[in-house]
C-alpha cells in the first residue's frame, strides 16, 4: 500500500489541476485564495507576490483591463496540457502555445510554456513561470491541437538517474562544446518537438558543431549554469535555468527569466525534447550567456 509520501505528488497534481480549472478556466479570481497561500512567492516577473495581489492581477486580466497585456502565462488556460508531472512538493505543467512566426507572417512556430508550482499544506506557495517579458505568449487560436502526451512509468524507473543523465548531457555536450558527445546521451531516433530547431540526433550534433566551432573543451565537474529547478516523474524530466534578462523599458534593470527544457528518457538515452525558449525572444545578455541548448 502506498504511503502518504508516495501519494503526495498525485494529490498535488490534482490541486494544481483544480486551481487551473476553477480559477483560470472559470475566470474566477475570487477563487485564488481557495488554492493559494496568502504569502505566495512569485519567482517570475509576470505577477506580484501574495495571493491577494495575484488575484487582483488575474481579475484585471480576465476583465481585459489596463494590465491585461502583462501576459500571465497561466491565463491561456483552460487547455489540456502537454503533460503534468509531480515530484515531492513540486508540480510542473507544460502547455503547447504556438505563436505567430516573426519570420513567416501568417504562420506559427512551436512554443511550449512551462509553470512550476510548489505545494505545501494543501496550498500553492511558490510559482516559477517560463514567461519572457519581451514576447509574452498569446492565446492560441480556437481548435489548436494540444499535443498531449503520456507520462510513462514503471516500478523500475529511476528518476534520480534520469535527472543525472540530463544534467550530464548539458555538462558534457553544451558546457564542453562537444558535438561528438551527443551520441553518448541521445537516441538515434530523437524527436525534436520544436520546429525551429533541427530534427533528430544528427541535427542536434550539427547544431552543437555550428554553435561551438572552437570546441571541444574539457567538461566541467559541475554545470556552468546550475539548474534552478529539476522535476521528474516517470520517463519525463523538466529542467529550468535562471537567465536574468534586461527589462524591456530600457532602464537597465534585470528581471528573472526561467528557461525550461523537458526530455523523455528511455533506456538511459534522451528520446524526446520540448523547449520553453520563445523563438521571438531567445535569451540574451546581460544574463549568463545562453548555451544554445535545443
């Protein structure tokens, strides 16, 4: 029989699902306090701390008021997510939100929005969005497919090994600028779910080679950009790095931007990838230099 600790991620995912449905799906800002702790911490730049301030922002978003262009990523709900995973007290939601393609008017590019929540004592206490303020995501057109996928698991799944695999992939491939190391981590039939990155393992190898023509370097003992978040369930691993970005008002101030990637692991190889990078607003200095991770 499962212990309460083993059941907690499932309970937390149900809580987040109800929050998305009852607050965002129903466009009911008054229900925020049913799910959110009074001292909610917002780690992103799209919403203020505190349940009351968050509720007021959502109320303006729902009413189409003066701050409706701030682009709280969650407001694009309700749509079936690509996946929802939970580990310990964290829940991560991935949504497919195709966006207008800046290079091909009238078409869209693949964009995946991520939000991670921390749940304690039955309330959402922290939130990490993937929102880039330069290009906040627009709601997709009605009828847009959701690209829902299954999170597979088995009793033999070792999520800690899966997380180490992803961290080592970044360390040995991107930090070491080594395209030849790709085959050590990535399956030959690697599926790239983002259309503006090259497909397959061969495409990834060529991407790394073109991005880092002066490599390879010795891999560092630790990642050059440590993960701000890493959440795993079943065969899915979600990882996020904090890359502070310049405020769009030209003030020189920085805002926190979380760059997300998700991978499916099979047989200790990466077999699928979803990116949270927005083609219209890829990470730029003055934050830590982007590593070009596709």
